[in-house]
C-alpha cells in the first residue's frame, strides 16, 4: 500500500474501548473496540472481529472482519472477511467478499480517480493539504 512511511506502525482502538467522536489520521487505523462517529484516514482501516463501528468512514483501503453500519467511502479496495457484517451505504473502487460475509448495503462503485477526488475534497473541507492525499493514493 502506498502511503506515509510509518515503519509498520498504526493507530489502534482496543476491544474494551468505546469512542464517540472523530478520528483523523494519515496512517493506518485498527479498530477492535466500539466507535460511533466519523473516521477519516488516507491509509487503511482495519476492523477486527470484535469491532463495532457506527457512523461515517472515509479511507484509502479497508479490511473488515467485524460490524459496520453507516456510510463507508473507500477510495481503493474494500475487503470483507467471512465474519464481517456491513450495513448502510458503501462507495468503493474494488470489492472483495469472502464466503460468509454479510453485506446489506446500497453499494456504488467509482473509478480510482473519483476515489482520490473524494478523499481530496474531504481533506480540503477539513483545511488539510490536499496534495498529501494525492501522493498517498
């Protein structure tokens, strides 16, 4: 995955953690706990088996093994593992679904360029540098 060199480091929300609010990062994020709100990262979002996320997510790539409900925008690849459940509205470039995954969502697919534009537009709204996003993807 292209992105900021973090030497394999990522942000992590442990399984006994409950978080309400907004998370913004330029690195990968792993969630094993409960999050309600908004998650924005130009890196990869990983939802572990015990993850329970409700809200709005915008990310470069996503691997989901837990539960997600809300609006999910992935500029790259969304990978749904066999134990995952995704509900809501999903905008992706590529989709990989393992047998056993539950996918009850309104899904639309976009090109790679459209995905970059969505991340770029969101970062401009937040006052961040859009050039960094284009370089990440």
